[in-house]
C-alpha cells in the first residue's frame, strides 16, 4: 500500500499536480477544497441578484419574467448537467490512481456528451419556451416578456453544459479555486454586458430583459472558454489532447451509467419541489412571502453544505483511486465533523441575526415575524442538512450514485409530499407543518445515507 501511494504521488508530482494528502494534512485539504466551492456558489447567487436588481429598474414585469424563466432554466440545466457527477467520479478515481491520461479522456468524453445533450436542450428550449412559461401558469404578459429571454439563454446550453463538466473535472482533480475565479469573472463580465445591453449604452440598443439574457449567454460562453483553456494548459496535470475527443463509447457508457441515477434524482427533485411549492402557495400570500424570505436567507447555508460535499467527493474518490479505503473512511468522517461544526454555527447565526437581516427584505411586521419564526425553526435542520449533503457528495465521489438517488426519491416524493401535506393540512399546522415536514425529511435522509455509508458497498464500486 505504501509503495502504491508513493508511486501515485511521484506520478502526480511529475505532471504538475498538487493532489498530495494524507491523514495528517486531511483537515487542511478539506478546508482548502471546501472554501473556494462555497465562494463559487456565493458568486453564482450574486450573479442572480445583480440581474434582478438591474432589470428591476423597468418594473415588476421583467422581474417576474426573469424569475419564471430562471426556474425553468435552473431545472433544465441541473437535469441535463447531471453528467458532471459521472465525470467527477471518473476523474477523481483516475487522479487518485495517478492516471492523469485517463482523467483527461474522461473529461473529453464528458465534453462530447455535454455537447450532444446541449444541442438537444437548445433545440427543445427554443421551440418550447413559451409553452414552458405557460405551464408555470404565467400571465400572457409574462410569457411575452420572458420568451425571448428564455430562448437566448437556451442557445447557450452547449457551453453551459461543457462548463459544468470542465469545472467538475477541475474540482475532482483538486482545484476548486479556478472554478471560483472563473465565476468571479462571469460576474464582472455579466455586469458590464448588462449595463451596455440592458440600458442601451455605448451605441447599443436598449434591450431591457433581453439584454440581460444576452449578457448571461455571453458570460457563459466566456466561462466555458476559460475552463477549456485551463484544462488545455494542463491545470493539475489533467491535459486533454485532441485525440482524447475521438468518441470512446466504453467511457461514455461509464459516464451515462454513473449519471443515470442522478438524472432520476433530478427529476424527483423537480416533481417534489413543484409539489412542495404548491402546498406553500395554498396557504396564502403572507405565509408564502414569509417562507420565501426565510428560505432565501437560509439558502446561504446551503453553500457551506455544498462546499463540504465537493471536498468529500474529491477526497473520497482520490483515496479510493490510491487504493486506501481507510483514508477514504477518514475523509468521510472528518468532513462530516467539520460540516457539523460549521452548520451549527450557521444555525446560531440564523437565530441571533435573522430578524435584522430579514428586515432588509420586508417592512410588513406580520410577514417579518412569521418569517423569523420559520427561520428559527429551520435552524434545527442546519447540521442535518450539512451531514446529508456531505454523505451524498462522498458517496458520489466513490462512484455510488444510486444510494443518493434512492435517498432523494424517498425524501422528495414521500416525505416532502405526503408528510408535509399531512402536517400542513389534516393536522392544521399550516406553514409550521411545512417546516416541520422539511426537518423530518432531512432526518430521514441522514438515516438512509448513514445506512448506505455503514453498509460499505461504496468501497467496492467498479468504475
């Protein structure tokens, strides 16, 4: 085992990779991997906030249209982009084994698959854009305003999906900083393009919401170019060559096999999310507004959970690539311990500073008080949320995408629908039934994922 690890480290060093970690340096590497991933997600959130603020200059119609279109784009790109999970597992395992050529081929085949899926999504999105907005029960005015915006961003589906697999490759290889800096660049370019195209500056026409869509598409294209340039330059030793892009159906089948459970998972998330949202909407305007405000503030904690999930995925995958199961188990446990510590601090922060932070978003006293009550109750679920996200990330990094899928199906289709409905309506708990049902959901997910971890089949997954 020692000789194998030494050989791996030697190969990685020769290729310029810095993927060297052991038991003593594990905590440092968890933080090094998680922190930029958190920053990346904060920057993605900033991108959405800036777009909303700038189109909001023209009133509520473009804001409503961008929100409706954004929901469609989010679910479509997350569903088709699930191939990145297969990419992550293959690249992390290959890098851990020191086989950087295999990692480069895995990226190249993922990029080919992303291109094909992106073309399908582009065609479907452009044709179906108005019908998708109508399916969300949008008014005719919102459909008319949102359709061109939705179509122009769907045109960027190929570079977006290629960016997804490129960024996943960098993270799996141990580089979570570059995707963060690329996202920072996206923010800057998007703000510049927004200013010019939304408001009609520098000789360009005033395109309003359509200008925001074009800005987003251009920023995605630049981000895709940046990640491809980094990989071509051999970032962390993963350097795809032109011949790596020749179709290799054996690798493509592996990616599809690993991503297929994630595809089903994303579909169940969409069904569960829309049904869950309908329960909240049935409670009335004030509970809906209060829940939206509390969720928006609470969503900042999701980014911490995502960061630790990325760290667990990378470290577990690379540990198994080095044939070091003990290090993989330790990566799970230490990442979970750090997650619990950080998410517990987040819970305390939500209780202590939730009220003044919520006051920036709302001035109605009744809505504000209800939102704060929801936020305090939601603080209970923060450590559970972090544990579930970290366990899911680690299992996916090991190549076990089935266990997180099963957990997601149970949580989204059974707990989020049946338990939340029962607590909210038959028991008459209202919006607090929604929150309590969500807590039950995270408890069940933690129990299921812990079972899959202790069962240990993730150690023997063949990629």
